[in-house]
């Protein structure tokens, strides 16, 4: 039986190029796009704004259930948290660090599961994250695990932040990236790992276009 609403999952560590590749593919196929990292980042932002203790699993999970999160998709995606546009504030190093920390809580992951699954709508979904192919959409028809060397991932992040006019330090970025990778890979609940059957692509020496072509070649 053909898959009624096909899902393509793209998991991998930060800086592997998942975001750009997933967005490009979703646009090209006319499919919906789930940036699950943005959901964890928005929760981090909500927790920081409310002054919730980031070490209190139940309190953070309550915020996850209560927060009103909306993705408004136009030319670009705008993310609204409790009625306010928070898009630009989600991509700071601090927000990434807090997101990675609270993402290790099982109760938080459970609270966000259905919010993520709700993105599966016709004609299809491209889902970008850490556990898209293992936990959120284990039945997905197409699964990719996208990696790159830590040096290349740090270099990309450095250029991206510099391009935003931020004063950045490469050594600090490498340290943050290693710390976040370690936490995402070693946590007990939904750790970053390639899903069974996922096709692994190392993007270190590939352009975005080359990665996109390799992923699209997996689809009929
Ligand atoms: O992809 P990102 O860097 O925007 O994600 C931020 C953090 O959110 C990441 O360090 C771990 C967490 N995350 C997660 O645990 N599961 C996902 N599916 C996506 C992100």
C-alpha cells in the first residue's frame, strides 16, 4: 500500500546542514517542514522568560504542555510563542545550550511528542531533528542521518554567526558544539543515533546542492 502521507526524516548533530537541506527539499517537493530543534529552542525561550528552574523536569514539562507555539509559514517561517514573534531570539548559543539541557528530560520529550506528530499533513513532511527517525516518526518511509566532522560543523557555525554580525570565537564554538553533541548523544531518552535503515550521508566535503541531490535520489 502506498504511504498516504510520506515522511522523510533527517537527523544528525548540529551543524551537519540538516536545516538548510531539509528546508530546500521541503520547498522543492511542496511538503511541510518540521524544525523540531526550533520547538526545543522555543521551549527553552519560554522557560527562560518565565524564570522556570531549568533543572526541574516536571516544571519544564508543564511549560511544554502549556506554551502556545505557532509556526507561521510564508516565504520564511515565523515562530510565535504565546502570541509573540520569537524567531530571531531562538538561534543564540545560550538558547541552544538550554534547549539541549531540557531536551534530556523524558517528561519534556513526551509533552512535545504530539505537537511534533501534528506536522504530518498531506502531501508529505520533511522532519529535521535528532530523533525524528527513531522516536517521533519510526514508521517514516525515508530516513537520512546527516553528519559532518566536528571541525567542519564548527566552521560553518562560526561563519553563520559572523554573517549575522556577531562577535564570535571559534574555540568557544568548538567547545559548545562538543558539549552539546555529548549531551545529545549520551542522554538516556531518545539519544542522537542513526535510525535503523537510515542512509548515512557525510556532508563535510559536499555542497548543499550535492546533499540535496543525494537525499532526493532516495525518493521515488
Ligand atoms: O537542531 P537544533 O540545534 O536547533 O536543536 C537544539 C537542541 O534541541 C539540540 O541540542 C537538542 C534538542 N533537540 C532534540 O533533543 N531533539 C530534536 N529532535 C531536536 C532538537
